[in-house]
C-alpha cells in the first residue's frame, strides 16, 4: 500500500497500533530483565558477572544494527524492515523463554536485539508515512509517549510478572503480542512511496557494528570496573580501555569511508544539517540526564529517606504520569510553536526539577517529592515530542529511515553515558548515604541545561 500524505483515520489507527505494540516490546525488553537477573543466575547456574550478558547482548546487538537497518529501510522499504524485525524478535523471544543455559539465553538475546533494531530503526519513519503532515506532530507525540513510558515502566512490569510467574514468562508474553502485530502489520502498515537508490555495503555494516559494539563494551566495562573496584589499578582496566581504543580507531576508519558516500550508512549528510545536529545533541543530553536521575532516585528514596519499596515506586510514577498528561497538549503545540522553544523550556523545567530534588529538606513529605517529580516529567514531555518531530522532519523524505535510526541511537547513547557516569559517581560517593544520588542529580541537571542550550540554538537555524 503506497501512501502520499498519510492514511485515512481508521487505517491510521490500525497501523499505529502495530507500531505501539512493537516499540513497547522492544523498549521494555531492554530493561525488564534487570529485576530477574538474580533468578536467572540461580536457575542457570551462572555467576552474577556472567548474567550481565543477558542485558549487554541485547543492547549491543540493537545498537550495532540500528543504523544499517535504518538505511536498509530507506532502500527496500520501512514496512519490510519492520515486519522482518518484528518476526525475528518474536521468534527470539520464544527461544529466550525456552533457554536452558546462560549461553543459549545470551545467544537468543543477541537475535532478539537484532529484531529490536529492525523495529526501533524505522518506527518513526513509519509514523511519518502513517500521519498526514498537518497531524504528524500528534503522531510523533504518541510515539514519544510510548517510548518514554515503556523506558521507565520496565521494572514495575517485571515486578508484576515475577510476582505470579517465573522469569521465562518475561519473554514468553512477547510471543502472542508479536504474532498479533505481524498479522496486523502485513495488512495495516504503509510502504514507502519514495525509496533511496543504492545498497548496503557489507564492509560498512561490519565497521558500524564493530565501532558501536566495541565502544559500548569498553565504556560499560570501565563503568563496571570503577563501580565494583574503587581505585582500581590500571592493570584491571586494560581490557575495557583496549575495547574503547579499538572502537575509536575503527570509528575513524569508518567515518572516513562514509565521507565519500552520497547516502552514508552513518548519516553524515544529516549531521551536516545544523538543526538536525543540534537536535541530536539535545536528545543525548536529555536521555543522559533522565538516566542519571531515574537510576539514582531509588537509592535516595529508599536509603536516605527510608521510604518502602512500594512508596518509592508510587512516588516515582509521578514522573511518567506527568509525561502522559503533557504529551497530548504538546502534540497540539508542535507546528504552532518552535521546537527549539518548546525543547528549551522543557529542559529548563527538567533541570530545575532535578535541582529541587537535589536540595530536598532532610525530612521531606511525599508531596515535596511528588511535585518535583511531576515538574521533571512535564519538562521531559515538553522536550521529547517536539525534538523528535524536528529530527524526523529536518531530514529529506527519502532519508526518514536514517533520521529514525539516529533517534534510537541518540537514546541508547545518552542512556549508556548516563549509566557509566552513575557507576563512576557511586564508586566515589556512597549511594546508601545519599551523597552519590545528590551528585548524580546535580550532574543530571547540568546535562539537561546543556540540552536546553542546544535546543534554543536551533531557533537561529530555523
């Protein structure tokens, strides 16, 4: 089905349902397993260090293939890439549920990550096809809301499932939803009406995977070493440092190859567009700030202020709830007001909210925490949808896949950077005493402020 300017209302709803189901599964599976790691470690007779590969295998595979599959979507069609990715993700989820060893589970997670890359690389490009131009802001707002909510809801959903079932059900539940999505998607998803010429170079795909994979493993390894071995000797850091150095060297070779390409796999053509580049900087800074805050806050609420797990969980829901409330309003503001202004205001709110959380009184009431969390959520909601809209619409239509892939790459890059910085902070400052959490919140406020500056600078380019 070819689309000129969006789908009719009924067909649009069916297509968006497929996008929502797919992206919820892909984003959730990046975080939902964390809570089950102790059970997986025990049942599969693995060590805690080995079990981390259940998470890393998924993240590395997703990050390594996001941009190649986004470019493939530009060439062969976003619908085809999405449906194949969804099918692979569903089959791999079944394999994860049936895994009887850590090795088979990690391998199945690699395949699942490849499928997730297919979903995440082109989902926003498909939204651009599904919605007519005058409603595109609302479509991207819904998509952004789903991604943001799924990103922070993983632990809560995992806890609910694990309270009544064993860890394989975390993966098994993907199978019926995946099959339903594939069936609906074959009928509902539109195809590109403009495809880019060319083909993928296997060498460039390999270099892209090696660059992102080695950099991710190196940075993650440094964070783990510093967190678990404070003051670690240089000898214990040589492996992650070597991985990071190798990733950087390969990245230099890769980027030099891309400079000569008319439609580069690593979208240098899009990064030459000032508005696009500033939007990417805004996105990375915002996701880094969110990760610093959202991972450190449980330590603050539980260890420093003595709230129960239930109380802490309910207090933290004020953040995603504020995003849910804000997103429909923001969807109507997109197109009427500058994305640079909306993003700048949003990041100012987020930065202010994190500062206010960092200066909470010694004995705060629940209301003191809730309204500060809500302020952060409102700020994040004001930023995300307009920023995503700017990224996807600043790219030419035939490069929507590349822009969509960069959205996912920016999110994962910001989250990884935030997690590594948090590991370093907790190695230097005691998280149980609250000092580490306070430092993380101040640093998160700084990243949000930098993201806000990047957003406001877009006004000069527009």
